[in-house]
C-alpha cells in the first residue's frame, strides 16, 4: 500500500472517513480529519484503508439503519480494516454497532475528540479504551477550536460554533447523544469565521441547536452578534445559516446593513407540525400562529428568499384533522421546499412510549402528500428564478460546465469560462434545468 512518511521512518497508515447525517456531523468529521492529517494518510483514491471511521447519525430509525449499512459496506470495501464507529448512533445505541463486522471500537458523540488518540492506539497495538479516555480528557482541557475544513477541499466550508441541545422535544434523541448546549467562545468564533471568510467565498455556520449559540457564554452572546461582529471586523465572505428554530431566528440579520453581503437569502425554519395540539405534545416551544408570523416576516423583509422547513408526520396521536392542519399551514406559507420525515420512535425519548401510535402506512402516506407539495413548490421556485442574477460559489467543473450553489440555495449550472473551484461568479439565470437552474455568466452579451 502506498503511503506517506509518518516521521518515524515508515509509511503513514491509510484512514477512510465516512460521514453520515447533518452538517454538524459533517463538521465533526472535518475536525477529525484535521487532527488525523499529520499522522495518517487520508487519501480518497479508493484504495483499501487500514482504518475506517464511520461518523453515524441517530435522528431517525432510517438513519440508524443507514449507519449499520455503512459499517457493513466499509467492512466489504476495506477487508481487514479496523472500523471505528463514532457519532450519535454510537452514543445512543453502542451495542447495536459493536458486534458488526470489522468494528474494533465504538466512540460515541461525547467521545469524538478522542478518536484520533484511539486510532493511534490501534495503529500502535496499545489499549484503545485507555487511549480514548486520555484523548477525550486532553481535548476537554483545550479551547474549542474550529474544524480544519480546508484540508478536505470544501468550496463552502462548515464552521460549527455550537453543539448539544438543552431542548427536550419529546421525539428527539439528540440531547442524549450530544449532551448540553455549548458554544465556541465568542472571540474564537469570530476569528474563525473571519479567517475562513478570507479564504472562501462562503462559510456555512452550523450547530446542533444553532439559534442557542452564545446563551451559555459569559457574557451571553447571540448568533446575530457573532455574524455582525465578524462583518464589523471586515468579514469578506457571505454566510449561510444552517437550520434555526423559528423563535430564535436572528431578525437583526435582516437589516440591510447586516444582511448584505453577509447572509445568504436562504433560511431553514423547522416546523414539525401545523397542529397546535401536536406541537404541544411534541413539546415544541411555539404554536402554528407564531411560526406563521415568523415566516411571513422573513418573507416580507427579504423578498425572494428561499425558505424551507422540516415537517414530521405520524407523531403518536396525530389525527387526520391534525395532518390537515399541517397541510393547510404549509400551503398558506411562502415555503420553497420541505424536508419531510415520518415519525421514528427513538429509544429513551418520551414519544417512544406514547399511546395511540400512528401506523407506518398512514405516516408514510401523509409524508407523500407533503412531499408532493414540496416538489411543486420547489419547481415553482426554480422557475421563478428565470431572469434573475445570482452569485454562485463554483463547486465543480466538468465537461465544460461549471456548477455551484447560489445564495438562495439554488443549484446552478452554466458554460464554464475559466472559472476555478471556489470562485464566486455572477450569473444570469435563464430557466429551470432539472433539479436546478441553467444560467450564463452575467457578463455574457445578450
């Protein structure tokens, strides 16, 4: 196996990294890549690896099943490799992963900062559990550092500034898997955002409960304060916000002085249900009217913005009337797309033992109805972009075609004309093209 010198006269062992789940999980894997790069070969040419790290998700039953499939696939593709399962599924259900083929160790989300030490122990034939404990302890004593995303060549790097969650939604396993909410220190977060912004056209701010950023800091800070301080310090890149809870939406960023060019006109606001009765049972901190007011305010203050929502179907006790309330609310709101999930009972959550379950068939049928609405809305949103100009981060160039993501979250493709990956290019959209839009460069003569 080819490798690079490890500083000890040998070749560096190869590690394959497999990421599953949300942007926060992706950021965790990038941070791990940064810690591993000096001592391991992270080559991605498809060659068999000696070690594989699978960063798992546990938010739904399907996500947990995907984690198990990914581990089995890693065992097939990397025969004889020592597989380390980490992430939320490894935290919430370690025994379900420990016995899978090739799994040498399981390190839950709370121990993710010890994975590098764990891999070194496996490499050296040392005690992996002891090394994991030492690695976690050492990492806990250090300030929270931003993930080294650039090592993996992201055109739109992720910066995770918050982790964990103090909310107790009845259906959610994340607090159990991720622990209490905690924020990157304010000055460190501002510096990391500005540093990434000096090298990239867009930075994606992410967190498990992003809207809670700064509450645990002293003095308390906020997500809006983080972005506005970075702008005041000369932030050059635009910022894309990951999902933000509706009652925590940073309205200050909608002001013209703070929004342009700092924040992308793309906002994802989780809904879950349009029924007040179901929202109360879910222990969501708002009701349908409050959610509607937030979405309508954002739409009015940022015309043309891309607005999205999460919706759950089949929560225990959800009636047809509850579902119809969700459909009615979605249809009344200026949403461009939906992420729809049938309810998954997660072990250890209150909803897992609630009475009056909704059958899987009914939950899936309700999800299909909402997905049909989402598909129609997304198609209409794409069509409405025709004639608009947009700034697009170039993420790929192949066969003479450049492609990337516009500020409004729209995938755009156009004839390449000397662009480089990571460039911010202004284009004129000519119409819908499948799941995205076709465009020409804005400087192309008409």
